[in-house]
């Protein structure tokens, strides 16, 4: 059972962020689950078997943006007003915005700590670009367009990084994780991660801190790029392929780096290991906008002029005759064309709920390529979140409950595709990430805890550090 209690003195907190880490991989051995690696990861295993752990239910949608922001602010996507990487800027048809850190107006853990005169080190946490001041040091995330921009705080930290890396450029991300050249992908990921841990070790050695958090994005990249080579249940898996051990080897490398970090952790430091969502095999993609065309809900002025796949942004939509359109991604965002809201709204405002309910039912009835129920899950934002800010999708869809991704492009010969329209991608996100809490001063005996929410992380950190939890945080403190 979870309970609230006050500790005798504040603790330092180290948060290890493993983007896309799934529970089965970290929490189970190979004998217990085909993908279980716990028996190969001695440092993570020590934290799990001596701490509290459990699956961490992510945001809906369970994607990097907004999941990390929800974790560290303890506010859901509706309250944040962020529903993915790209969001509608207004109710026009073509204005979209990228959800960088500039889109966040809610304090995250290090903002609260700065106000309390605590020192933070933050490395690679999504939505930390553009860089904002804090008490401490910060290196921004994969959304950074170039390290020629200011990507550190203070600015002078970039020169320390150059010295640590011997003049090699710091990598905020790999240049291309959707590539067919898997040897190149693995080199990118390994080099990026080695640089990140070299910088992390430097910061641990040379900088004061009360709170230290880093996120390694390489795990997400290797899952998307290499999952079919590892997971025997993947539709495209080939037994005995040369990359069978690529993902387990990367986990073993991360575990060794974690071990080196733990050697620098004293008894006053509590360690959390968290992920923003999990991962699972992707069966294929469903062509949402082509389906809407077949259903008579999306009308084009003319057929696309290009051969092959055509991005939705490049087609001429007859908006006066269009009821709905959608966006692609690991989940689908579906928008309705409503009278008085969109410029050429077709749906009478009084019929909005009826049309939306009808469309929800039709999507849930979609079958897969073999005629079997796909099992899609359709969400209404106002039923998920107590507050819905900015311009949300009218419906959010997990095709096949995340077994399938949404394809927004047009021009596919079929509604079902087994080639990703944005490049090779083997994995979709899964709803549950991971949570581990390890306290060197207290043995929890490897107790598994259920019912954890991604929004529980921020209040737990603040409570460990003897700071009050803001009343409007939506999570709760996880404790023994």
C-alpha cells in the first residue's frame, strides 16, 4: 500500500531516465519472459531487488512528448495543453506548433528546487530546449536543432563539454534512427551514449547537486530501429539474424554505466529509475486518412499529383465537403471540421457530439488485414483530463491498442501497410514504463507496487527532499 510520511532529513535524489524501457525487460529474467534481461543486468537487478518497483502507467498518449513533462510537473497532457510533438496552433487547417520547452508554462521539479535554493543537474530531459535558467547546470535534449545554438546552462558549460570529449561534438540525438543501415545506427547510438556518460561522470565529479537527472534517448532509438531483430514474436523477425543481440548488448552497456554512477552515490542519495513509456512489436500501420476518404469523410479537390506516398500537408483538401481528417504517428489524432470553429466547418455545432460518437464507434469496429477485430481504443480528451487546454484532438486513437501505428500520408494501395511511411520502425510505444525506487538507507526487499502513475514521480522526489508537494500536482507520493 502507498502511504504518505515525512522523513527525518532531506535526501539527495538521482533520477535515471531510460526512454522507452518496458517492464518485462527490466523486471523479469530470461526464464520468466522471452525479453526478460534482469539476470543480465546486475546493477539494475540490485536496485530492483533491494527497492520498490513496478510498472509506471504513462500518459495518454504514451509518447515522449508530453510524457516526460507530465512526469516532472505532475500534470496531465490536458492540463499542460500538449498532446504530442506537433499540436494545432489554432483552429485553422494548417498551423501547427512543435512542443519544445517553450510550450511549457508549468514548473517542473528543478524549477521548484531552484525556488527552494536547491541545486540541480539536468541532462537530456525532453522539452528542455530552449534552455531556461536554473540553480545548477543543464544540457538540453533531442529537440535541440543544433549544438551551435545555446544548448547548455550556463552557456560556458558547453566549453567544458568540448574539453571532456576532446573536441568531439556532443550528440543530443542520433542523426537518423529510421535507417536501413543498422551498423551505422548502432555506431551512432553507441557513440552518442558514450559521450553522454562521459559528460555525466564529469558533472558528478565536479559539480555540486541536490538533484541529478538524466535521460538516455538511445534506448528509444535502438528499440524503434532494431526491435524486429530481437523479439521473436515480431512479424518480421528472422531467427539467427546478425543483430539478435544488439538490444540486449546495449542494455548490458547501460547497466555497466549505471554501475559506475552508483559508485559515486553516497548513503544520502536515493536513486529512481524511470521510463516514460514501454515498447512493443509494431504489426504495421493503418492508413487513417485513406480510410476517412473511403468513408466519405475526407474529400480532396483532386487526386494527389505525386506517385507513391504523399504527406497530408501536400494534398488539396476540399474543406467545405470534409468532415474529418487525421494525423499519423504512434497514435492517431483525429480532428473534426466543425461549423463556427474551423474556417469552413461542415458539421453543425449542434451535431458535434453525435458525429464524434458515431466516428468513435466506426473506428472501434475496424478490422485488421485478416478481417479480425483490430481492438482499437478511442479516447475523448475531456474524458481523460480534468482540464483541456489549447487545441486538443477531437479523438485520440490507439490502433489495435498500440499494435498498429497511424499513417497520415495518402497514396497507399491498401489501408494496411507493413512498411513505415517515415522510414524503418519496428516498435510502437506501450502504455507502461518502469519505476524503481532504491534507498541505500532502507531495504524494501524488492517489493512490487501496482497502480503507479507517471505523475507520481515529481511528488515523490519533492517528498524525499523534504519539500512541500504543490496542491495542484496530480500524482501522489510513492513510499514504503
